[in-house]
C-alpha cells in the first residue's frame, strides 16, 4: 500500500496519474518493480490503484481511480474508449490508437499502420501486465500482426532493458500505409520510434494547403519526408535534409512510388551544417519546415535547444523569399510555446526579418492531451510569415 502525504491526493484525484517521491509518506512493504498497489490518502481513504517502481524517477503511476480487477477486460474497455474517441477522425489507414497517459494507460503507446500494430511499453507496471495487454489489444484491434519498439529512454529510467521484435503474426519487412492518398513506407526495425511521425499529419496538410507549383520548400529534419511528399503532391519542388540515411532512402522510394521523384531531392547531413552550405550556395525557398528531434529531454537543456532553433531559423530566414512561410515545431514537453516564440524572435532579429505569426498549432486529435496532465502536451508548432 502507498500512503500519500496530506493534500497530495488532490492532484491525483484530479486525473494526474503520476505520484512523485515527494508525494509519498510511506510504502508499506518491499515490492518488485511494477507491482500494482493500492494508494491511500493521509487519512487512509482509498485514492486509486497504481503501478509502483521504487527505482523509477516517477515511482508510482495511477492506472485506476476505482477499486476492481485490472485484467484483460479492464484494458479492453480502455482500448474501446480510445477507439470511440477517434471514431470521427478521417485520416488514412494509419493513426495513434493509444497515447499513454492521455488515453488512461500510462506508458502504453500503440500506433496502427494499415493492418500492422506497433506497441511501445514504457514502464515496469505495464511490463508485468504485458501478456494481458497484448491479449486485450489482439481482441480489440483484430490486427493481423504486431511488432514492438520498446526502445525508448523512458524504459532506462524504469531499470528496464529495450525490447524490440515481433509480437504476433507475419510482420512485413516493409510496412506500407496511405495518408491522404500518399503512399508511405518504412522498415519497422530500422525506423525511428514507432516508424513514422503520425503527429505531424495536420501540419503536413497545412503546409500542402499553402504551396503550389511555383513553391520551393526546404524540409529541414525531414525524416522520411512527410512534409516534402505532401508539398510535392501539391506541386512544390522540395529539398529534404536529415542526418538519417535510412530515412532519406525510404523518402526516395516513397517519392518514386508516388511519382514525385522529380520534385524532391535530398541532402544527408547535420541540419545546421547543411543550412550553412545552402546559404553559401545562395539557395532560395518560398516555404520551410524546421522540425528537429526533442533537443531538450530535461528542463536544463532548454536554453541550448533554443539556441539551435535560433540558428536554424536565422539561416532559413536568410534563404526565405519575401512573404515566405516557415513552420517551426518542437516535440519537447520542456520547450514551451513561449520558448519557441522567443527563439524565433531572436532569429528574426539576427536575420533582420519581421515575423508575423499566422498560427500556433498543437498535436492532432489521435495524440490527445489532457488538461490536467500537462506532460501530455508535447508538440507545438508556429507557422510564421517573414516579411
Ligand atoms: C521529429 S523528427 C522529424 C519528423 C519529420 N519532420 C516528419 O514529419 O516525419 C526529427 C528528425 O531530425 C533528424 N535529426 C536529428 N538530429 C539531426 C541533425 N543534427 N541534423 C539533421 N537531422 C537530424 C532525425 O533523424 C529525425 O528524422
């Protein structure tokens, strides 16, 4: 049993599932990592049930605010609720179907790509429930095959080893899916994260709506070129830049499959170095995307991350035509919208360009975020016009 300090139950009863070390008065007993324990407030009243891992930086995560068995039926109910939430979404045959805390199962990420499921298990509690979770997923999704990409840094913090492999069925060597009539592909065990950045779908659509056949797009930190493929389909010429050779090869294959190969070229390398080269080559673009990796996994890394945004945007602005548009994204929870605005303001100043904010966007609806769980909001994007 976990007993909380006085008043520490309020945030938890208000749907924030994380219990920090400082919230805990006592844990009665010694429990293996991931044990499911009852949580009580300082008066001994029931608060919920939580997975406990004394070694983890977040030692307990609430899985239910009710009593009752946490078994296959419990997980099936949550999976059905997650489907119900997404019923109205007109996407493609790929989407995130479980988004961890925001869908009520802390640490469980599940994406579906056509008939192929990708599962990520991030903590010790879910690890102990692995078999029943997989059974629930199989029954509710009816997916023919599934692979696991539990190779995230969150697992290290739980004292868990990475787990990557086939979970069931015949997982194809290349996973293929369609988003807005564009064919995409990746190799499930070579790709980054779960395979594809589904969370940029709405921004890709926004970019596509802004370009035409006279547009030239710089897609910086392109990965497999989601932005480039959307923009090229809308008529633009695109240059994709990334340091991941495998991702750029996948982009080239997708470009060819979609008949867009004449409109997309790639440059392999460090984005900041390639930006310098492009400035020296006096390249010009009408639109740009800057979508770097997390950059700040801890609060202390935010300053350094802001500097990278400023340098990347400053050089991009040097190549952007008058009234050019740039999308700047961060997927780091610790980098707030204000941080991004400030980094962009400094870049505008350095490049001598006035920046108008056309829009500020957040992650799409299949990656829900819950108001009471601030950590569930990670993706923020500024859409700027440079005068
Ligand atoms: C958030 S992902 C980009 C997702 C992509 N825009 C999409 O829509 O699929 C970040 C990308 O940055 C790349 N990357 C990380 N560090 C880099 C660097 N120093 N230079 C170039 N690319 C880098 C990673 O390989 C990864 O593909």
